[in-house]
């Protein structure tokens, strides 16, 4: 059985998989051949429509921060890319609204306001983004739920029905995890669609997310997969 062990203040991932899931390529191929036909949820459609109006009227680069949680990464990416429109999406209304005041505060270098936090189901949101042909420059997926049990492979983004749409979003995809196997699997899944990238260690001075800070403080290595499509 998969389990977790304590390393410092955070949990290191333990899995019952010896390596890349043996059925991963088969799963990805199935999702390419049979795209999801699930109806779009009303709240996600509404959230997308509101953001789509903003995106369509914006002439600069667009950055998508998927699974943004409380929005720390969205704000930092917006601060690092002042000429970009940064959109953070998370399914949890509680996480999205928890630190809004803190996230937008003036930190002495001016208020960061070139971003939006959106509550939406990414399984639907991705499909809408692709259909609308958003001009996404960079697409971040930072520390997604690893679902480490082998039987849960289809709950990982690269094993999900929406993976073909995920990989279609962004000229560059940046994925981070403290579980290297997750990135290796994503890399293999992307390769099925003829997109390729490399994995490296994260050495940022300032953690992008609270999870990243926690993992690094606990001595865990954080990894980054970068898939550049141009």
C-alpha cells in the first residue's frame, strides 16, 4: 500500500509503483482518441466567460497558473512578469479567497494588480481555454496532488481525460513537484503527443508556493519539468 513518512515538517511521498505506470501510454492514447464529452459546469463557464473578455482585450503575454491554491504563486509570477496578464485558477473558493487582501497588498514596491484569481474546475476550464485559443505564453502547474497509489494513476493530470487539452495550453509548460516520478510520467505522457522537455532541480531563492517552502524547509528536493513547445 502507498503511505507517507514524515520528513521534517512535511510528508515525503511513498508509492507502490516501481517506476512509470505500465499503462500510462495506453491511457494517454485512449484520451487522445476519445476526447471528454462531459458537460461544462455552469460556475466554470461563467468564470471562464468573465476571464475570456479580459484575455481577448489584452495584447500582452498571458500566463496561466493552474491549481494556484491561495494565490501566492500567481502574485509572484505577476510581480516577476509585470507586462503579462497572470490568471490563477483553483477549484476551491476557500483557498482562492483566503488571502486575497494579503496577496494584493503593497509590499513596498507597489501594488501588484496584473493578475486575477478564478474559482473554476480545471477539467472544464482547460477545455474552454483550448476552444477559445487563448494565447498562453507560460502554463504553470505547481505541486499538484500526486495521487501516489498506482490504482489512482488516472487521477493524476497526465492520466486524466483532459490531458490532451492540458498539453495544448501554453508555449511553455512548467510543472513542479517533490515527487520526481510524477514529472517523469508527465514527461512520458507529453512524449506520446510529441512534446518533450527536461527535468531539473528547483533552486529559486524565493519559493513560489507555500508547499514549495514547506518541502524545502524539510530537506526535500523539489523538481521542475519544463516543456518548451516553440
